[in-house]
C-alpha cells in the first residue's frame, strides 16, 4: 500500500514554486501559508520545486522543511527528497566537464568586470550541484539592494544582454539561461528546468499533478513545468493568491 494512502486524494500531487509563490522573494513563509499547506497535505501529496539550493529553502520554508513536504525538489529537482529520504541526483560539473566550465567561468567573470553598476557585493558565480547562478551585483546583496538592483536591471537590461552574449559565445554548449529572480540568472543543461523533477514522481503514478508558480510566462523559470502536458498549471502573482486558489480548488 502507498505511504500516501492515508490522504483523502492520495493520487493527486500539488507542486509549488517557492519565491513569489509560497514566500515573498527570498523571504520567509508566513503562518497563513504554512497552515494552508498543512491542511492541504491531509488531502493530497504536496511538494515544492525551487531553483535555489536546499540551504536557501531551509531558510525560507523552515528548518523542518524535509518533514513538512512529501517531496522536496531543490535546484529544479537535481537534489530531491521523497518523504525526507534523498533520491539519486546528478551534477552540473560532471555533465559539463572542467575544461568547458573553466572557459565559461572566465568569460562570465570577464564580462562582469566590464559592467558599469552602481554597487557591487560578493559572490558573482554561485556554484551549485545542478547549475551555476550568476549575479552581476553579487549574491550577498541585502534585501533593499536587491530591490534597487532589480529596477536598475530592468532599465539597463543587464541580465538580458549578458544572457544574449553568453548564447553567442557558447552556441554549442547546450545550456539554458533562466532569469528567475531579482538579481541573478541560472545556467543549467537544457532540459534541466523544473520539468526535471517530474521524473522523480513517475513511480508514484499520480493521476493529477498540479503546479503553482508566479513565473509561468514564456521566459520565466516556471514556464516549462507550467506548460507541461503532465501538469495542471496555476499561474499566481503572490503567496496570498496561492492560498486563495488552493482554498477554492481543494476546498480547504
Ligand atoms: O527561485 C527563483 C530564483 O531565486 C533566486 O534568484 P535571485 O537571487 O536572483 O532573486 C536564485 O536562487 C535563483 O537561482 C532562483 O532561480
């Protein structure tokens, strides 16, 4: 018998993006969203799929995150947990190889060094298990610095132009560039977007898989999974919106 048999609808899985869907960008989950998820979990199987690594999701969703969700997918599912147990994962560096990665990193650092930006902080390339994350201002920016940068970036198209330059420089690398957050973009092998996590739930044979995300538009990092034929997509514009749709759809 399935471990999910105790739920009212054990054959339904509901997956959530994190930033902008369960929490405000890079901030902590509210008590209201937490309580809504607890109620939902009694009825269906729940999971999150975020671009960030697990340590960020622990900060945002809480230290008991592995117990609070049936499925936890960090880095689009490159790091995956089912009922608190880690599932097999792959790595970006094994896939790309040291030589090609070195060329890519040199180009990125050179490009960043030539940009005129009002401020810079630290950590311009974050090396993760399943991707790298590139931030012109640096990942150590404070919340206010992030907000200011996002406005500057929209006006000067810093990330958009940089992605175009990378695509031109490395046309045969098989990489996807995704501008999902406020200050950075993710770089990962094509196909390792959020749909990557769906292979981890195949064995459970869910009849319905719902996905909630705020970046479901073309070019957003929720687009592929939102549009995927295996999911029922829900586009949201805030955690409050997520709660509202959950209450309407699942009667909680
Ligand atoms: O989850 C969306 C994005 O969140 C962060 O982006 P930023 O720091 O630019 O706001 C990053 O963790 C990024 O990887 C992720 O896709």
